């Protein structure tokens, strides 16, 4: 599968994941919604729950790393679509991204017809778009060394 096709298929899912991570991080940091607890609570298992909760609160910085990674990939894809593709190609990419599943080709084709594409023209434009995006989108492996970053 082409790298650009893979990224377009997962584009909406990545945006949702990023949004959910941001909401979760913000809710964990919100003191008004924090769980209140006391060491005098009845029962024997509360201390382990309290320790787990405190560990989660201490590690909210991990969310920032994941959010940043998703943000980089999403913005890179959106910038490439906006700058490299013409209006017709952008329409085709958005239709494809809104109906990414293998069984959704019929829905894609119906949406393309509503936008003024014939079936053959839609797939021709989408293939051209993927080829253009493939010239810049593949993520190259980056390796850290003592001297700095070296690309393979």
C-alpha cells in the first residue's frame, strides 16, 4: 500500500485519537474533577487504588508526547494536501478520507458522483493525488547517534 494512501485512510482516526488524548489529559489535570480520597476510607484495597491514581496523574506528560507526535503527522499530511494538490484532487482526497473502508467503495463512488466525478475520473484523480503525495509523505527512518541525527 502506498504511504500516502495509508495516511489518508487513517487521517480522520488520527485526528479523533489526538482529540481524545487531549481531552483525557485535560480532565486528568483538572483539579475540580479529581477524585477526592482519604487514608481513613473504610476497606483495605483503597491504598492501591490511590497509588495507581497518583501514578496516572504523575505521568500526564506522556500524553503530551503522543499528542505532539499525532499533531506532527496530521499537520504534515494536511499541509501537503493543501499545497501540492489542486482543488479537484483535494475534493477527491477528502471523499476518500471520509469513506476509508474497503467495503465503502460504493459510498465513495456515490459521493464522487454528487461532487461531479465519474467513477473512472474519480479513481484517476485519486491515483494521481496519491502519486503526488508519495513524493513527499513517506516518513524516513531517523537514527540518533552521538553526533546528532542521521537519516538512513
